[in-house]
């Protein structure tokens, strides 16, 4: 039987091969569905829509960047508000370059998620200004910005009010790269405002393989969850699942400050290395608590790394698969952060010069200090 089947919820083509891709059902479910041939009432939902209908819960699926860009393109023709979720722990790894270009002149509301990870001392207005400036640098003309924690529920009500205010009676598209916490946030919104019974899933773009979810708003419009786009430069892509857990912060970052004398080096586990090129300076590291930070003399650093990668300097645990370091020199003209996508950052004072080493393929950049 070659007839193609589609999910009743999202419209994705049914498949039994890859559980992380749209339209997945277990082979046994499909078999059962095909056997109950005489049943007029029968409905086939993919696993994701099934979970959404039965448990009120969204799970992640993988879609290609191409699909995502196609989706952004189709949003360009809709009259809608775009809500862009970014991860403030990994802003550079979660911003979508060219977002504004893709969505045309639509309003974009920028949501900085994971605010719970920042130390409590951080000033909220400063953060909002920082996010606004960052958006501008990335070509995003944000109508507004807000800091939330999807996990803790911080400011989620305020976000809903903001969405109501800016959507102007129109649809809302939620976009973001993977791992920004978009699913967690959407799940919060769903449980805050809908009854399981009310939740209808429909496909906006039949024929595409995009597995998106529409959450009905009060006036017949929808809040539409779009699939996450994958950022290739995140450290996450070079780590196994366990190591990824180790580097992902769960609690507020506890800053670790080092006073550095001439020719010292700091290793962040086996994942990054920083050579300090000034006679005297200091650096404050913002990475997951418990991740080892090792200081050595720069002269010994190569040897130290070779000897200890995978033991004191771990993660990574799989050192065979781990790419070689590549280095780049940064000079701070003002108080700045050196950011390693997905790992965190270190703050250095104006005038500091640092040689940063990260695995080949991971991106590292400099920005005005966030804190
Ligand atoms: P998605 O890929 O954007 O849908 O992201 P997920 O919702 O799957 O979340 C990715 C990771 O970030 C998971 O480990 C979540 O537990 C975590 N996460 C999501 N929201 C928050 C948050 O507000 N704070 C913290 N600390 N972690 C979060």
C-alpha cells in the first residue's frame, strides 16, 4: 500500500524511521491503524501531536535549516507578530542572523530566556538595554524586549500581556534556534492558558514537512510554535549527551575571578584555553558551576593539555572525536566578554589582550560586558 498518510494534527507525512523528525509514529501504531480498516472514526496522529493532545506537552523535532528558512519566508507574507526567543546564556549561539530580513517588516518581540541563570545581582534594566542593543547590532528592529525564565515561570504572565499588546489582533509566530528553551516556554504558555480539550493542532502549511503547533488565542487567531533552527557553531554539536549535560548550567552562574600575572593560561575543562598576554590583569569566568578551571604557566600549557585532556581536563570524555584547538587573539577596548557559543563567557577589563583557543568549528566572539 503506497498511499501516503498524514498526521491529522500537524499535517506532516507519517513515517516510522526517525523519532526526532516530523510525522513519526511507532511501527506498531501504524500497523494497528492500517489493520483497523473498517473503522470510520479512526484518526492518525504523529507521536508529537498525540502527546500534545493527550498530555498537553510538546516534544522537540528536528527539521532542516532549509525547511526553517522556507517557513520564515512564508511568515513574511502573513500579517503577524514575531516572538523571537533567545538564550541569554548563549546569546551569540541563539540569535538568528538575518531574521528581520526573512520576516519582512513584521514586528519582532525579543524574549531573553533563562534569566534564572544570571547571578541575582544583575540589574534588569541593564539587561534589557543590553538585549535591545544586541538586537540592533543583529539588524532586528525589536518593538520591545523582556527577560523570562521558562523553567521557573518568571515573567511569563508579563510576556503574555506583552504579546496581547503588540499582536494587534493578529497571529503570533514564535521562532528561535534549538536549545533556547522555546519548547519549555510554549509548554508553560499552553498550560497557563488552555484546557487540553481546547487545544487544536492544525497545519498552516500543508505539504511541507514542518511540524508546527497552533495554540488558539481568544479571538480566533493563533500562537504558532515553529520548529527550532539548528546553530552549527554551538559547542553542543561536539559533545556527547552526557558532556552536554555537564556543561549546561542548571543553577545561577557563580562568577570565578582570577588575578593573572604575566604569561598565565586558564583552561576551562578541556573545552577552551585562554592565554593572558598582559603583564597583569584579571578575568571573571561565567560557566557552569563545577566545571574545572585550571591555571598553568603558558609555557607549559601545550604539554599540560596533551597530558591531561580527558582526565583533569574533562569534559570532553570522548577525546578521540574532539576537534583540535584553533586560536584567535582578542583585545578589549572596554570592559568586555569573550563568549564561547554554548559554554559561557569570561569578562575582562579594558586593555586586556587574550589569546582564546576553542575546538575548530566552535565560534568565539567578543561583546560589551553583559554584567
Ligand atoms: P528548544 O530546543 O528551544 O525547544 O529548548 P528546550 O525547551 O528543549 O530547552 C533546552 C534546554 O534548556 C533544556 O535543558 C531546558 O531544561 C533548558 N531550559 C529551558 N528554559 C530554561 C530556563 O528558563 N532556564 C534554564 N536554566 N534552563 C532552561
